[in-house]
């Protein structure tokens, strides 16, 4: 766990929460879970992970996992980015810099695109190494993606059949969650409303280092989880433990995740 990974509590408190979740001593475990959705008419991928990483072979497994599931990347029709942080958007590229999903339309949140592509915002971030790297990364990833392949989407609208974008700003200015509806059923894809639930769902007021507007992220977190718990809705979290699904219950002024068990039998 990096120093000041949780910005508004001590490192000792954050490490104690990780230890209470049986994570390795002094460390924090962060899963990555892109979601592939077959709408019946379209094959839709929400987020792409960090992409190939020779430095860390434990990440960037999306292509291998798609292959194991019998999915050809060329068959993906739409790739939707929840926001433009590296662990969600870098997997749009292959190791040689090509497009990982060559036939897919790429959808990005309009608010995030405007924020990260702003020269003025990038200049303001020069003194913050993490933010400076984020601005540079977005431009590096998208600099050679044809403009006609990228579509900017707005909140409150259907971005693919049965998939509606929800304002979940705070983590980034354009951070987006989604509802996925089929008939009378729906699930909520929370993206990064929290980082790992063992820390930030249990402690919704905690500020993870990656939140651009931490107070707004807290407001979004509470609004989203109050809705999810009231509806008893199934929630999918990018940084939830695999299979990344569960139900959120209120626990006093905080929340807890009731995970859905992975069923290996089809």
C-alpha cells in the first residue's frame, strides 16, 4: 500500500482495514474486472483494464480471458469507457500500439474527455506527478485513434441496447456508472464508485488517492449505495473480488458488500 493511499485517514488505519480483510501484511489487493455484455444484438465491453504489461504479468489478462471464453476481439461491437484512468482505458491498445478491438466503436464520457484533453487542466497538474501522468497517458493512448472511432456520450442516455449511463462523478469529472436492463431485471455497474469495497464501501467517507474530487466522490458513493440497498439491486464493481458481483446493505452509517458466489458450473 503506497503512502497516503487513503488521503483523509492515517496509513495505520488504512493498513488495519486491509489486515482485517486478510490481505497480505502491509499490502492492499486490488482486482480488475472489465465486463462483457451480450445484449442480443451487440457485444459490448465496459472498460478494458490496464492492457499488456511486461513489467507485471499478473495484470492485462483481458485478451487471454476473452480467448478462454471463446470471444474473438474482432467480434466486440462497442467498447464503453466508464472513465479515462489507465486501469480502465489502456487495454484499448495492443502491445504494439494497435487497436485491441479493431471493429468496435469506442464510447467515452464527454465530461471526462473534455477534462483530460484540456491543455489548461494539464498545465495545472504539472506539480502533481500522479495527475500529470494521467493527463499524459490519456493523450498517449488516444493520440493515434481515428477521431471517427471515438464517440462522446452523455449521462442519462442509453449508450448501447439496454445499457444506460449514470452520473457518478467525483472519482473523475466524467466518471460513469451504468444500469443494464433486460425485461424487468437490471443490474448496476458501479465502475469506481468505490475502489476496493473492504476499505471504501465499509468506510464511504474515506478518500482514495485517485479521486479527482474526493468530497463529490463521497456524495456519489452514498447516493449510489443508498439507491442500490433500497432496491436490493445486484451491483457489479470493477474492483470487487471476482466474480465482482454482490448486494450492498446499509450497516449503520456505512455499508457492507454481500458477495455473490462464483458458480463454475454452466
